C-alpha cells in the first residue's frame, strides 16, 4: 500500500487534538498528539503514539510523569506550535500557555480536559512508539468545545 493512500484514509477519521507535556531541566518539553485512546476504564489507562526520535518521548521515559492536555476549539494554533517541528524546551516563567499543577507536571491554561499520567510501558515500532500510561487524575476545564482534527483541518465540536 502506498503511504499517501494510508495517510489520506486516516485523515478521514476525526481525532481529538492534545498536547503532552512534562518538565525537563526546569523547562517544558511538549508536543502535539492526535492518537489519544482509552485502553481500560476500570484501571484508567490510555495510550498514544510519538515518533521514536521524539525528545518529548525521551523525557517522558525519564521523568515518568506528564500531562495530556486535550485542546479546546480555540487552541488550534497551539497544536501547530507544538507539532513535530518544535525542538526547544520552553521556560515556564516565560510561557503564556502553561502553568505548574500541584501534581508537579505542566498543564496547559484553558485546556478542555487534562489527564495527569504516569508511564506504564512503551512499545517501540519501526518509526513510532506506543506509550501506555495510567491516568492518576482528570481535570475538566471551562471549555465546552474540544478541538477536532478531520481531513487535515481543525474544527470545534
């Protein structure tokens, strides 16, 4: 199968848009994910995928604790900002988008929903790694409209 055909097919499946974030040397290491999936609701577990060479993945494996911030419908620019092209660690004191939660992880200001997670395991594939995490706590934001990605465009639900 051609890669382009697969990508086109996957673009036709609506997905949530989230940003995973963790602290690294006093700064924030974060990137956009669009593969957040519930694995177990009795023992709250989620999974998502990052590229094997992701600096965020390396940091999550090191720190073990992180947040997953489901974006609201007005935060599409943050999804772009924290895409795969971002390589810098962001200083918390200079950020307009993040704050430190009492759980000790960075959280996005005005996110639709926040999952506080602990790394359980990871499965490295050829180009990507599946990350499996236990959800320790959930926080709901004030937003009523999550951000959705469909056919390579952003939509509010």
